[in-house]
């Protein structure tokens, strides 16, 4: 098991790496230094030698607190939560901004509630946006070609919370069941991940993974009982596995052959809380990092190693404000860039020729 002592050691390792890098000046090149954006404002982000940081886009007074980020072949979409209640109780709206690949604004969309999940269906090319991850969930699809926004209704949630991120794989769609109620033992016994189908204005859900499911811990090669206390972000790895981030539980859960009779589950415990996690799918490309506090979306460029796993630590993590690489054999994280106020969305975009 990933014991409290081992978790403390892992957190200490991450913190020690950050301290050493700062003291030695290894972050930002031979000497630690800040990158500068095109408008010559000094950036707070510093990075390891080989990683270059710049500004992709900034929020405005009209849309603030960016969170999720998604892209198709020609445009990038960012979900700005503005100042909205996580359960939608204030009846305010979020703003989705469509950008060119160079960061120019194309148009904006207003969606109800506190927008958290943002994904493009690769089959229909519709943009799905979820809101209100703490309760009273909402979902809309957006047609980027026509601008048509179509709402869908959820049935009462069995876990008591809302829904968060989305993932598409093998013609199926999946959604994370966030902010679950826990039993008296502090265990989530409700669905943590569902398959989702949209039909006649309704979101129809089928449980795929329960919060207390059995999984193989690949760092120790032992069978464990999960406790998905905080289902959050989703991604798909190069093998087509759906990867669920149990954020407050500091672990990644992998569903192999998700939503089928052949589904199996493994998990990798981590030393600290993380948010979005992505794989470098090409040697040439860029990562977009959303900083909700700074109201900025950053670009990180490098000569990437294909297959490297990147993640980010949110502001409520034990060690926060960084983007780093994960060693999935141990669960250890090595920072490559620090200084983010609230790292939320993370996206890898390969160069078109790759």
C-alpha cells in the first residue's frame, strides 16, 4: 500500500527537488531567469533548461478565472469560470472563448453555471461543456461551426455531487462523478466514473467504475480497494486507457478497455494532489498550461520525448504551483516549471507535421 510515510517521502522528494533547482539556478537555464511575453511583461514562471515559457492568451475583465482547455485541428477553446458558484446556486454563467492557434479571439460562448469540463467529441466534432461539479450539474454541446448551444438534463445524482471532466475513446464517452458523498467510514461507494450518452435532451449515465472498486497498484503489484473521494479530471493515454485523477486522493486510476466486459483497473499513487495529466504524443509540439489565478494561459515549448507524462499541481496541493513529469513506475513527480498561481487545465498539442 501507499502508506502515509511513503506519501510523506514522495511529497518531500518533490519539495526537495524544487528547493534544489531554485538554489542552484538550474531552473530557467544555466541561471534562473524569467521568460518574457510578447507585451514585455515579466512572467512569474521559471522552467528547466530546454523548456521555454510564453503567454498564449490572457483573460479580460469580461471573462476571468480560466480552468479547462481543449483544441481541435484549427482552434483552441478555454473555459473561463468567471466568479460563479460551483453548484450553480447563483445562476451565473461561464464564458468559453474560442481562439486561433496563435491566441487570437475568434468568438465567445456563454454557458450556464461554473464550467469545469471541456472536451470535443471526435466523431461529431461538437464541444461538450459540463458545469457545476459540486451539485446541480449541467451540460451543453456547442457546434463550433454554427454556434448552436444545446442543453442536456441530468437525473438526480446518486453520489450527491455534480459531474466534472469528460473523455472520449473508442466511440464511447465518459464523465467523472465529482464531489461524492462519503459513508461513515469516509468511503465513496457510489459511481466515480460513468459512461454518458446524450439523447432527446437528457444525459443518460451508466456506471463504469465505483468509488470502492478493486484495482491493481502497479507500483507495488498488489491488489487494493480504491476510495475515489475526489473524481476530477480525465484523460486518455496512448494505449486508449481512460485515466481518472482522484485529486484529493493523490492517485491516477487507469481503466483498460473502459466500459467493456474486458475492463480492468490499475492505479498509480502519487506524492501530492494533481489536476490535469497529459502524454507527450510527439517530439515536436507545445503544452498549454492554464493558470486560473493569473488569468493567463501559458505555452511551454521543448524538444519533447514522446511518451513522457506531464501533470500539474493545483493550489490546494501539498506542493503546489508546478508542472512536472510523472514516473509511472514509482509515482514520483519531477517539476519542470514552477511559479503558477493555480494550475488547472493542461493540454499537449503536437505540431501538425508530427
